[in-house]
């Protein structure tokens, strides 16, 4: 799957999971320590807004604290949709995948940053679904595309401290389970 299309599909899949959240779900705990559903969705929206800036050439310093705090307002789904559409748009621009992006882990080509964004969006969509009792089976082509990004970096991700490392991968695990456990999730 083309990386830009993978991004669009991951954004759409996560939007469906977010849209399934009812009024009583937003304060539900998620697989992300210390984050409820609203905080996870806010994180994804903030990431989308950051992508629109960094993929367009802005620096972290130039963006500053614009995306701190609540970005969801009274309509989290609409806030997500707006940020997702603009994040999709920025990576579709000519040269976006080759341009260097000044992300927190160093300047990287847009293609590398986009791969990480796709993973973040898709996995946090799973987090939302797991928290609300929604559809946690991810689309197989998205899992495969995400695994292609994650697998070569699995040892670096584990060493980053960003993910739980005490999660065992069952020997007969399917690809989605391997992906989720590599990223510190405990799928049922």
C-alpha cells in the first residue's frame, strides 16, 4: 500500500472508532496508562495538527505550545476530522515525503515521519476501540503496512521506554497481536 494512502486509510479507520464513542465513554480508561478516551483522542488530534506544521517545514520551536491543552471542544469527532483532513492534505503535497521534518527525534524525511504517524494513529484508534468495547479487529492491510514500519524498528522502540516491554508475544500470535504487543498493548 502506498504510504500516503496508508495514512488516509489509518485516519479513516481511527475516525470510525472515535465516532463509535458515546457520551458515557470519554472518561473510560484506555490501554495507555493515565489516559482516558478523551485524552487519547486529544493526543491523536494534537499529533495531526503537529503533522500539518512539521511536514510543511515548521520547527518545534515555531509551533511552540499551540497544540497544548484541549483541542476537542464540544465535538471531538469534528475536531478529529478537521485535523485528519489537514494532516492527510499536507503529506499529499508534492515533495512532502522527501522534505526533512524537524521532529523531536531529529530531522527525518517526511516518509519516515509519515510512517510513524500512521502507526500512532492506527494504534491509538485501537486503544479507543478497546476502551469503549468497540471493534478492535484492525483492517488486515493496515496491520501489514503498520508492521512494515514497526518491525524493523522493534528493538529501538522497546529501548525507547515509550512502550511496555513486559508483554509476551504468544508463539501462535497473528500479525495484529504481534504488532500490538510489540507496541506494549495487551490484546485480549
